[in-house]
C-alpha cells in the first residue's frame, strides 16, 4: 500500500512538473513569436524607409517657418547643406581618419552595426530598462540623423540598426562616410564640415591644418558642450583629446602631434549673424519642445558627478539632433512673441544703456542688459531681449536665457520668503534685523532692529533673510528652485550665501521671470517657453502647449509674498518702481561690488525681469537694481499697461504690528504699516507642499558662513 501511494504521488508530481514545463514552453513560444513579429515589423519599416532613399536624400532640406502671436512670419529656417556639400574626394583624408578613429574604429569592418559594442551597451542598459548608453556606429548615426525621429526607445534603436544594415548594402563605405561628414551638426546652425569650416575659420576645409581639423572633428560628439563660441576652452580640450587618439593610433607623426597641440586656435570673428534674439530663443524653446515630445526627460538634480556627466552627454547629443531637424524638417513654429512689445523692450533697453559705448576686443558693448516679459494669462514669453542692438557681425549671444548671473536680493521672494511662509510663518511676524558677527551686512550697513517679515523684504535687509535660511536650511530652500528647473543650481549651493543671492553660477533672466510668474500664478509653475504650437510639414500638430503647470508654492504663500512685494513698492526701497496705471509687486537685486543689477516684478497682466551688467563681471559705476534695471522695467511696464483696466492683487483684512513690541494695533492708527493683509493662518497641508519638498525639516548639516561677513548683496 505504501509503495502504491508513493507511485501515485510520483505520478502526480510528474504530471505537475510536465504541466509547468509545457506552460513555460508555451509561454516562451508565445513571447518569442510576439518578439519575432515585432522585429519583423521593425525590419519591414526600415525597408520601407529605405525604399525612397537615393543620393539626393542626403542633400535635401525643407524650410521651417517661425510665426509671431498674430500668425505673421518672423523667420525662415533653411538649411545650408546644398551650398556646402562636399564630394568624397574633396574631404581631406586625415579628416576621414579622424572621424573613424573617434567615432567608430571598426567602421571598415562591420556591416552597419557593431555587435560587440551593442552587447556592452545592452549590459550597461539592462538595469535601466531604457537606452542609457549608446553603441552607435557611424552608419547608425547617419540612419538616426537622416531618417528617424529622435525618440529614445528600443523600437527606434532597433529600426536604426536595420536601416544601418540597409545603408551598408546600398552604398559603399566611402559614400556613407561622405554622407555622414556632410550632415553631422557642428553647433551654431552649421551642418556639414564645409559649413563649419567657413563659419568658424572663414575658409574652406581644404585650407585647414591638422589642428583646425581636429578642433572641428571634436565638436559633433557634444555640440553644446564643445560649442566654440560659448565653450571655447572645452572645445580646445576636446581637440587635444582627438589629437592624442590620432597619435596613439599612428595616424599622425610625433612632429605633427606636437605642432598641432601647440597651434593656437583662432575662431573667425566675422561669423555671419544670421539670427536675432527672438530667433535664438525660439530655436531653444522649439528644440526642447521636440525633445520632450520624443520622450526626453529634463533633469536638474543628479545622484553624483558620473550621473550628471552622463545626462549632459545625452542632453547635448539629443539637443543637437532635434535642433538639426528645425532646419531640415519643414516645421511651422507658432510663438507667443508680440513684435510690438519685443521692439519696445529692445528700444528701451538700448536707450537706457546708450550712455556707455565702450567695447571689448570683440567689438561688443561692455555694458550689457537682458530682459524677459511673460504674459501671466498664458505663462508664455511674449518678449525677450538678449542684449543691446549694435552693428556687429558676430555671434548673437542671448543673455536672457544663456547667461547665468548672481541674482542678489531678487532671489529672496522665491527662495527665502515663499518657502518660509509655507513652513507656517506670517508676513507680520517679527524678526530681528541686528548685526550678526560672521553673517551678512545690510547694503547700507544699517540695521532696523525688530521688524516684520514684510518690512524685511520691502527694505531688502540681509540679516533676516540669513536667519530665515538658517531656519529653513539651504537643502530645503533649494528644492523650490529645482522644482522650477533652475539649471545651474547644484550641491555646492547648500550654504548660507544663497539667502542673499550668492550662487556658484547664478540664474538666468528667463528662470527668474518664471519664478516670479509662478508667484503671480498662485504658486503654479509653467514652463517659460515662447512656443505655443508646432506642426509638421503635413500640417499635423506635434507639439501643443496647453499652458498647464504644477504647484510649487501654496496659493496662500504666493498671495502673501505678492502683497509683501507690493508693500515694498508702495512704502519700501522700491517706491520709484510704482506705476500710475498698474498695481505691481517687485524686488530689486544688486550684487557685491555693483557687478549685477536686477529688477523683477509683475502686475496681474505681465511679469518682467531686467538684468544689467557686463559679460565679464566687473563693477559698474551707478549700477544697482534700483537704477538702470528699474528705469528699463518701469518705462516698459508703463507703456504695455496703457489702456488696461486696473487689476489688484488678492487682498485680505489689514492687521498691523508695532515695530518694537509686536502688538497688533487698530488699522486706522497705522494705515501704511506693513502688516499682513490676511486673517488667520495659511492652509499648510501635505497636499500643498510642492513636488514633495519637505518644509518641516530643519536638517543637521553645519553651514559654513566663513568669509561671508563682507557680503552686502541688496
């Protein structure tokens, strides 16, 4: 009996095991079938794409058009590949060797894809479930750049491989290299080696030496990072790296290597100025919109340096690919740019700064300015000025979004006071503005004693801001800037200097404008773009900006800070910013030694930020947030508000606090006192905290305040 039972159990177990095995095999067969079907579909897609490809496919471009808010054409973005296309025998042999050496050493040995590189990349990517490390051959890069969108997906990557193999069947290695060198991006709108050579050196590629060729060959890997105009030193370092690889591979002699390393790269100072401040910003916004549409996730926080470097490399390559499509893809880019406001802002900035006509060696005015205006109803940029207008045939650097400068006290509303109010404090709360050994000085070296938070902000005193930051901790406060995508804020900013605007790099005028517009918008952040819609060459919508956003500050805190800044305009240090035809909230900023001046503020209709300073920071006589920036800001805001109904900010019942005792008095006794226009405590619920920012933690990190005693940021 026992044996029978054992046999029975064994039979049952075998049946179970057999059933499991059959189920697993069946599942694997189904999965394999689905996978194979998917692969065959992608292969079919690749063949379909290649069916229409000819030699002319690598020369053609389709113009994209930019429109203003009224649908009027601003600019046409046409490529220049046809003009500068080189045949293979016109491309220097050493340049071909350079690209093969630094981009695809096995180019002449593979059939379009490099399986060993793919396996290495797959192992690196498997833990991420997405494409993090590339394994693209020159042929794959050509396939991606010419025939595919720039989405970062496995489907696109596999299709790219199939197209690469088809290209290898259709064209010779020499032809593929010719197509590649004529179509890769060299930054600043230059596609192809000849366009880059003419643009950067003012002569054809046939006249360049080995050092100059290596300089250009190094750019396409990361066009933004190695942009010769904005990152010259990095571009030279990249050239040196290229030369070392060539020398190590025996492609240049020892003498050629040392001569090339020692050669001083001089960029052509007469680069054609093709684009104005509007166009450069539209390029930037449209490129990022296309990147986002294709699944790119923008980041401002990183786990470590390697993580940051990997992101930057991915960003640069993806940005370059999408920017190229603007010149060749036949897009229609609709913007919120109001040309009347644009010309007005540019003219006022020019007029206010015309007293200084000193120029640097590059012919550009030393004293510069930048300004941004956001329509508060839509959250879109309606005017942007990146510098003074002048007769200069050089690179158009748009300081409004490309320059990062110390903001001084202009950062306090978004970094210090709004987070502090969210943490449960009130504008009429008393704080001690007294001298702090080792802390910051007030700009006028005077201290007001016991004052309200409203007064502290309205008089731009630094000691209260410092004390508030000690309470919040820099780690907590900085999260609000990360939440609004401030690009140059890093871990080095976790120190007390940020409370008065002392950063490693700083902020751009566009970023600061977006922060202030967030306060006006009851704490809801919206991406500060000028692009409202993009359609493809067939008229199909591919990007549509609905103007939606997400909460960064609570509504209550935003209203409080707005009223505090309004008090600063009516009764504080910014009374000169008061407008006759609009109610405004504003804050100035002046950095140490008067190197930067800011005026940032808004009405219910518009948010405008103005920066004035020099490209190479230096003291400017008479510069402060309340001088040139205020004059530009006020003149512009007064004109654009003409004819608009007077709109007030949300208000509350007046309370007032005695400066010395903190006692609340009757409203009639202190009509102009900066008490909080509110009754009660703001709603501080978990649901109100932005992006998971912890406003309750105080942290335990020691803050280094050494050397800060001489800071007098306004």
